[in-house]
């Protein structure tokens, strides 16, 4: 039995689908039965509960040999780091009490630092928390900047005709497709060939600047001259808040951007065949184009 936290998310859903397609028993964990239904129809067992609930996580992980661990994204909480801590403590408690032997945990590049990286520092804290669970074998997947983050800019493109964020326009960073992270997680979980505590960076098909990525995405939606604009940190924070993001979360995300811009959110490893993943920004642009016209 594999228990998948965040089973309706960008990495959890394709991971659960991959495990099911390969004949595994899968328990998918989420808050909404409706959103879990497509996975249940494919053979998954559902568990409805909150990742913030320690007792629920014990039940969710009961009987599972391995867990896919992540802290689900929330944009409305007042204190993001407190939310991350509450979820992380509940997950670690559930793993320990249920006697889970293996875990694959979603983290991020930059998690070598314990501060100065916004919400990524919360992911590092969760790495340390899982490392402290006696008897748990765990791999931390440190992914780059998700391609899926570009989807949040669709409304801006439609309303303002530009794409923008607080990231520097010509800073090359690892950008990765969530489905590639899910594929690596699936292989690790099915093989269970790891022991102790380890980390693995996943850096996408190649490094990209925001200007380059937006250029590709713009061409996919018929906007060959789509521009990327860097916003001041204060302007980016205000823009996020107008879209319903809490001030506390916006401040943490701005610190992530600052961490990229100032060179803290970077991989520890040189790019290699092992940490390079297959999906290119050109391939992802097809997903982006469908979302742009409302088909995603």
C-alpha cells in the first residue's frame, strides 16, 4: 500500500496515476471526495482528511509501507511557516505512529539553507523533521521552479498583455515539469531501493530565464511578442494580494523570489543526466495553451 498526500495536486495526481497503472495499491489523501473521484474510479482507495490533523494522518498512513509526503499549498493562511510546521508535524507523527518504513518527500532547490529562502526554508525544516523519524528511509526530491507556476500568470496576460513576477528577467534557473517529479517519485516508491536519508535534485530539461520561458509560452498562445516584466518586490506582493493571496503568504513568496535573485535558491549539484528531466518548456507550452483557452 502506498499513501499519497496531496493526491489532487500537480505531483500527487500523476504519481497516483502512475502507481495505479503499474498495479500498485494506492490510498489517495485529500479534503475533497469529488476531486479524488477520478483516482478512485481508477482503483485508488480514498482517505478524506486534513494534513493538519495528527490523528487523521495516523489513520491515513495505517497499513502503508511507503508514503509520498508533501506540504499542500495554501495561499490564504495568515502565517505560512506556521501552517507548514503544523502539516509537517502531523505527517511526521502519522508516519512514526503508523510504522511507515519508506517515504519520498517533495522539497525544493535552495533547501540547503535554513533561512533567507521564504517558504523553501519550511521545506528544509520538514526534511529535518522526517530525517529524525527513527527507522524511516526517506528521499527528499528537491525540484526546481515548477513550469506550473507560469499558469498563475494567465489572468495577467489576458488583462495586461504582459507576464511578470519579481524574478529577474535574465536569470537562468532550473525549471521543471511536475509530471517529471512524479515519474521519479513513482520509480523510487515502486523499487524501494533506498535507505537512510538522502536527497535528489531534479532540475528540468534545461535552465531557463523568465524572458525565455515567457517567449515560448507566448508563441504557444499566438502572442509572439509577449513580454516578461520584472516587478518591484512591493508591487509583486500587492499584485498577489489583489488575487486573494494573504499578506503572510505573499511575503514568503517574495522572499523565495529574492532568494532566487540573490543566488541562495540554487542547486547544490552540477547539472547531470541523473538530475536532468525530460519535459521541455516547449512541451509544457501545449499544456499552457490549453489552460489559456480554458481547456486545462
